[in-house]
C-alpha cells in the first residue's frame, strides 16, 4: 500500500499568508482517499455521489454540507453529475477576532457532527457569499486577504443560520418541499416510507415531486432511500458487532435475506464479506 495522499497548502493557496480560498468541483469526479494540510467546507449543489468520511459512507446530494478538519480522511465514489464547492481555510492564518469555534463544528473539538443540510433559501444566500469570496481570493492587490477573511466570517455565520440536522424534518418546516422530502428520507432509515402518504400530508403532486427529485439528484426517490440504508448498513457492519439480521432491521429491511441480496447487488459482496473486508482494510 502506498503512502496516503495529502493535499498540500502550496498547491491550493496563492501564498503563505492567504487564509481562505475556493476550490470548485464542476463536476466532482471520483477522488481517492486523502487528508489535507488545511480544513475545508464542502457544499453540494447538485447530482449525487458517495462521500466516505473517516470510514463512514454518506450518500450525498443537493444541499449537503460537511465540515472537514485537516486530519479527516475522505474520498468520493460512485459520482453522478456531482457538483460541489470546497471552501478551504488554514485556521492558523485567520486573523479576525471571531469566535470561529462557535461557528465551525470541529474547529477545536474532534467529535462535533460533520454533516448538515442547507435549506433552499440558505443555499441561495450562501452561493452569493461564496461568489464574492472566490473573486476576492483571486486578487493580488493589498487588502484582498483581509476582505476574503471577512467574507469567510460572513459565510460561516450564514451557514450556521441556515443549516439543520439531517434527521430533523421539523427543523425545516418552513422550507422548500424537496428539502423536506430529503430530510424525511434521512430520518426513515429504520422504518417504512411511503411517498404517497408524504404527498398527501404536503398536499402536493406525487408525479411532479418525483420528477423534481430526479432532476435535482439524478436518482429516483426509492433508489436514494435504498442507497441511504445501504450506507448506514456499511457503517453498522464495520463499527458494531450487531448480527446481520439486526443490521437489516435497523436499516429498514423487514427480511434479512432480501437485505443480503440488495446489499450484494449494490456493493458487490455479502454483508458478512463486507464486514470482514472493511475491518481488514482498516
């Protein structure tokens, strides 16, 4: 096995004092596991893919937000028209008297939740700030670094205002329908989900919602939920001693044999084989 891939500051920052920059991924292709000499915020604009962060798989799509520390290891796989932006920063270069730890999960502590979601309104607000930040970070004139850091402070404050936990549908009660659907799906890993009932509650067209979901994510609703459950199953198999039947139940599969068939079809190995393979690789 070769040395782990480390992304270096010198390859992404214009000079040794620049604190913030923007790395566009239009699109984000498959990317091997790596760490950094810097931290980053990852915002997903459209498409879908598999984001593996510290050995935990996340099925990502429009509206997902991650706070990545320098020492975190992550990779991207199974991408489909995945468009995202990385706002990268060096904590030791930040000069503003700002409560960064209060705004950025994991800025100092190691166990803060790295994964959040953004509302549609939040995405609109954030995109505007990032555009200004990117333009400023590319300038070589005096004061550009300071202005970029000011915009970065505005960005992380905006993210804190509009982010919400991925498994809390009520937190997004007033937001767009698609956001509520994605959040509800994330909270339905261990129980059945019926889109028809969701549409009845929301008083919306099921056909139109299915089409909107596929346009924004590149997947059907059922495929997306199945991928969420398989990702959760991978995590439980690697990090717990639960029996396969219990993993199946916790991931919303009523029949463990059917779970094994679906898992094998999606991952290319049985749950038992995956558990052995993932622990051996770790």
